[in-house]
C-alpha cells in the first residue's frame, strides 16, 4: 500500500514538473515576439499622499495580451523574461514608455506627478544600465526627481557592490530609489543601511495581516518608524479597506497604493482620474 502510494505520488509529481516546465517554455516562446508585435501595455496605479489626500504619482505595471495565450499576469511571465534575459529589452521599453507618458500627463497638469517603474536585477547588472536610465529621461524630457526606480531585495543576492554604485550614481542625478516588497526578502538591516534608497514600500502581506495577527500592528508601526528614522518615505502597498488606511494614517505612513484608491488603470483611465482632481477624504483620526 505504502509502495503503491509512493509510486502514485512520484508519477503525479513528475507530471506537474513537466507541466510547469512546458508552461514556462510556452510562455518564453510567445514572449520572444511580444515586444515586436506590440503586445505589451502599461497600466498605472495611483499613489496617494495620506496627509493631503492628493494623488502624488503612479506605479507603472506591465500588461501582456498575447493572441494565443490571452492576458498573462506579470507574476507568470516576469520570471521567465528574467531567466531568458528578454527582460532587458522589455524593461527598457517599460521605462521609456512610462517616462514618456508621465511627461505627457504633466504637460497638462498644474502639479507634476511622479512615476515609479519596477526594475529587474537583470537590468541593473547590464553594463549600460545607468546610461539607459538617463537616456530614457533625456528622450522623454521628464525631470529626474519625478522618476522612482523600484528594486527588490533580490539586489542583495548578486554583485551587491556594483549595484549599490550604480544606484548611488542614479540617486546623485536626482532619481529616487524605492525598495519594493519590503519585509518579504532576504535583506538584513545591515544591508538596508548600505542601499541608497529614498522610499520603503511595505509589502502587502503586512497590510493584509493587520486585521488578523497579534503583532502585525506592531510590525507595521515599527517599519514606518524605521523608515522615518532613516529619512525615508514609507509607502503601504495593497491597501484594500478603510480600516487598514485608518491604521496607516494614525501610524504616520506617508503614502498608500491599493485597490481602495484604484486598481491599475490604462492611460485613458489615468486621464479621467486626474481630470477629477479628486482629494481623497480619508477618515480623520
Ligand atoms: P509589485 O511591483 O509589488 O506591484 C504591486 C502588485 O500588486 C501589482 O500586481 C498590483 O496590481 C497589485 N496590487 C496593487 N494594489 C493591490 C490591492 O489592493 N490588492 C491586490 N490584491 N493587489 C494589488 P501586478 O500588476 O500583477 O504585478 C505583479 C508584480 O509583477 C509586481 O509586483 C512586480 O514585481 C512585477 N512587475 C509588474 N510590472 C513589471 C515591470 O514592468 N517590470 C518588472 N521587472 N516587474 C514588473
Ligand atoms: Mg513595484
Ligand atoms: Mg511591491
Ligand atoms: Mg509585490
């Protein structure tokens, strides 16, 4: 009986491995032509300054609609794009597109909005990474202080020194650096101190747990204090309800991003949203 079960389990395991592998191969196959076929689009999710209630900027998030596969989530294809190095060209397209769009938006607005762009470690390892970033700004005409690069704690795993130098250089040019998904990765606090960042993005898992676990409120408040003590701006990701927001406001968090404010929007949606000039009436504490 045990033997039978073991055998059955083995076959199942083997099958699922094959399926996962085939799926990745299939994604990679279709990913190769995606940029040339203009299958990508950017959506933009607003970030709101908690104190003023005003939108301060947007995070650019890639969307992929393939004729065969349909819509594929970045959670499924970014890793494949990294492993195949396709992320180098895709990521460059994202950055250029996002800078151009934000420059275009700001031309019509009274106050300038910031744009945050996710950057893969594979891109940062490229020799010409800093030139590519500066060139994207130059071509778009967007000022450096309106661009924020979102990096993750994966930067701690490879060539830490050379990546820190590149980020320091970009920061010296006025570009902001955000540490995304903060709290989920491998960074020790010692490493955190060495990264030239301007913003901590507290991961959604901390926000999700606010209503459940005993220490979650303490964790969130401690992250906010740590960020502020380091002179950083603190952004909460994935804020979905007003209870979470009330707690974040009370705890002094600077900005929120999440479905409570808006899902990521296509360009047309951004234009409609900004035309409303909405001031978010967040609950007063
Ligand atoms: P991320 O950078 O942490 O982006 C936040 C993700 O959370 C986005 O998922 C966003 O749509 C989602 N989100 C925002 N607010 C809420 C909320 O209130 N509730 C829930 N349930 N989700 C929320 P998305 O767009 O699927 O992107 C997933 C991840 O894929 C991103 O996580 C980022 O790591 C990566 N990614 C997306 N676009 C790019 C890109 O252009 N380049 C690179 N390298 N990575 C990207
Ligand atoms: Mg991000
Ligand atoms: Mg994140
Ligand atoms: Mg995330």
